């Protein structure tokens, strides 16, 4: 049975939205229509999300892929939260409607790509560029991070005070005659752990207490160090592997030369004893 939008139940879940609705004169009927229209598209979006995820899972640099579609209540919460921003962009007459929300809310379909080592990002990045029409790339970094890898005019670098790190892509495709925009997030396994904890805390508190904030930033520095250490270990492993191959080759060449010389000495002894 199709679930209908109930503003009273919604405001119990998101009490902070009440003030924003009043401040921006948001039409409740628009919220209801958006909610119910999105419910109609839910199954289609789930299939499209899994389709994208399976394409990404085929890449050898990818450790794992998660797909999800936006929760309907979270969609309405975001529509409410983003209304003021859109009014600043388009003018005070702007309002979210059933006709424009799919173009304005770009993470209805979300894909998260996890890789293990930081330098694997480059290959995943190139694959995404070759596979889909990318309309926006944002690299979220922390102050002090090495951002040389993002020196590309098509990549917007944003420094996050929270320490959140992840590269986000908005990709456009046409599974039907209707355009669909999906968000692909690419991050390391360590960044994923931090991002999940940070996200959960921010949704649990209207304002994160200072004691939590300071410990989160400490945890973020530890995560950054772990990422660097993992990459260092990986590079050392590669170098050692290459050296092992070279050593084995040298030993094999030496053994072949020794056997050649032994054969030659044996042949000379036989000739001398004739």
C-alpha cells in the first residue's frame, strides 16, 4: 500500500523543519506532491542504482560498492532545507515542485565506491569519466591535505572543517527518455569509516558538543595518518616484490652460468684425458 505524506508525523521526526517552512513560506501541498511522486519512482531508482553499482564493481581497483536511493522523508527534509539556498540562486519566487525537484536534488540515487589505497583513486576517476557524462566533480578535503592530485580545472576542491574526505561525482544518463542524475562518492576504506561515524553524530545532534567535536577532529587526523601508512606499506610491498623478481632473475642467470661453466670444465677434462 502506498504511503501518503503526513506533515504532522514528519515534523515529529524533523522538528527543526517547522521554522524553516514558516520562514520560507513553503507550500505543504508541494511537499506532499513531491513525496508521493518520489514514492512512485522508488522501484525504478533502486534498479538504476544497482545497475550503476554493478558497472563499478567490475573495476579491479574497487574494493566494494554500496547503492541506495534517498529516503522519502529525507528528501522532503532536504527540499525544505535547500529552499532558502535556491531562493538566493533563482529569486524569492522560487519553490520546489513536483516538476523541478528531480533536477535540483542531485543525490536521489547515491553510489558509494570504496577503495583501499589512496593512489587507486586515479584509475577509478578515469573510469568514471570514460563511462558516464560527468557534470560536476567535487573533492572534499581537510586543511593541510595534499591536493596536487586534484589539480584539474574540472575538479572543485572544498576544504571541510569537519575533516570529511571524499570525491563526489554527479553523473547524467538516460535509462529511459527521462534524464537521471546520480551521485557517485569515491573514498578510501579509512575515509568511509570516519565519514559514517561523523554522519551519524551530526544527525544525532542539532549541534555537536565541543567534547565530541574535538575528539572527532583527533580521530580524523588518526584516519589520515592510517591512510598514508597504508599507502606507504602498499608501495613498499610493490618495491619489495619487484626486487624479489629481480633477485630471482639474477640467481637464475648465475645458476645458468655456473652450469654452463661446469659443463665446459667437464668437456675440457674429457678432451684432456683422450
